[in-house]
C-alpha cells in the first residue's frame, strides 16, 4: 500500500501507547482513523488529536476478546468512514505473576487479549480487505515473539506473541498477489503503560495486589536478563509501522541491538539440525 492518503486505518488498543502513536502517524499520512479501545475516554482523547490534524476519527468501545465487539468495530468503520484499509490488531496486556503462581484466569486473560484478539481482528476485517483487493494487516507481537524473554511472569504473554508471529507469517504468504499485505510488529522495550494493563482485567477486583519489592536487596542480587534493548518512545515504533505498510514488510523490528539474541536462538535451532544429521541413519 504505497498510497495511504485518503484511506482508513483501524487501531485496536488505540487509546494509549503504541496504538495512540500509530493512530496519529496514520493521520499524518492523510488517513481517517477508527480507534477501538476498552477505555472509551482515552480513545476519545486520541480521536480529538486525530481530528486536530484535519482527519476524521471515530471511537468504538471494543473488547477484542469478544468477536461480536470486534465485528461491531468493523461495521461502524464501514458505516461511518466507508471501510477499512489498514487494520492494526494492537491491543495487548501482560500478567506479571511468576509461572508457578499464575492462575487459570491469568492465562485466559492474557491469551484472550493478546492472541484471540488478533484472531478476532483478522476474522472481522480480512474478508473485506480481500474483497476490495486493497489493504494491510499489522499484528502486534513483540520481541517475545522472536525469542523467549528471560523475565518471570510473562510466559503467557510469550505464548501469545509466538502465536501472533505464526499467524502473520502464514497470512503474509497466503495473501501474496491479493493486494492485501500483512506485517508483524516485534518491538522491544517501549515507553507504554502495558505494565499497568491489569487495570482493565474483567476480574481486576478479585486479583490480589503483588507484594511490594523489598527495600533492600541482597548484595549478590542480579536482576533477570531481559532482552528488549533500550526503551524508546511509541512514536518511533509508529514511524516504522507506516514504512512497513507502504513496502509490505513482513517483519517490523524496532531495536537493532536485539539482533544478537535472535541470532543465538536460530543458531541453536541449526545446531539441533546438525546433530540430527549426525545421528541420521545410525541404529
């Protein structure tokens, strides 16, 4: 999609963070924007920023876990903005409990938003994009979709983001020649409020607060290794997304310094193949 001017972008999780930045970046390209978010007030504030740039914007309160809610977003977008061209399945959450302490609701909440939310966005919007032969889907994964991050408490997040990676890679190949593209966004550390996402849990009142960290740490304490690079602003990510949509790039990465850990992962996989070749045919 080399020409974005005059077309329509849809962004879930568009009320803050990367979603807000993408909404504004697409508006700067001359696009109208539909903002879906579970927090209507935050989404409306972003819509006002889009309108201040001279573009149309609508807000749809949207729970991406609910396919009916996402279909309503698609219907409102078509009715009020004439349809969709770029669809960003971006809403995301994380549960910070260590794996051994995670409940079934921790798992279902994270997988519901981060994985099912992408599936629901694809189901609600892809048929229309294919029918018009013009469009692009951007699914937000993470560095955690490329490598398992060594940080306690994000195993469900990692599972979801690996799934988003596979969905998008498959879409990109399947849609070749259709006029519809697909990209997977894999940011490292970005200055957003995802760490506060529990505020929107359906069972937020029933979730016990995490204990405060100790005021004094042991002298030999080493923080967990988190592979995400230096923190960057959402606007930097949004600019990369716009570029990738225009050129139909499959992978969108934001932190060049994370190349090494990704290479290490794939080197380990290749080493496993080498070992299989050594053992091939041996009794």
